[in-house]
C-alpha cells in the first residue's frame, strides 16, 4: 500500500518575488540620514540593503544605484562633518 502524502497534492507553483519596496525605502532613508548623522554606519546600511536588493530580488539597477548612493552619501556626510567642525 502506497502512503505517499504528495500523491494528491498539486505541484508547487514557483512564487513570484515580491518587489523590494521596503528595502529600497529603508536603504535610501539610511543614505539620506548618513549625510548628517553617523555617515559610516548609515552608509553601510544603505550599501548592505542595496546588495540585498541586487542579489535576493534580482533588481540589478535598483540595487546597484542604492549601493553607489549609499557610498556617495556616506562620503559626503564625512566631508560635511569635517567641514562643520573646522
């Protein structure tokens, strides 16, 4: 007697990947915050979330632009911090 539980179940349909809206919003917000507050930390958060968007969600342009934007904002935040303390 065959007691396989999978006999009557339909084949699993592949799930569509949900859009990375939350990751993008949090990443760009972190990039913006890095301009004025702890640029290395918040810039790194933006870069990491950009990498997640690029690899997990297969959104190459959005992920890459978030990574570049996070690096640019972190560098600008460091420069702003240096110039305001002179």
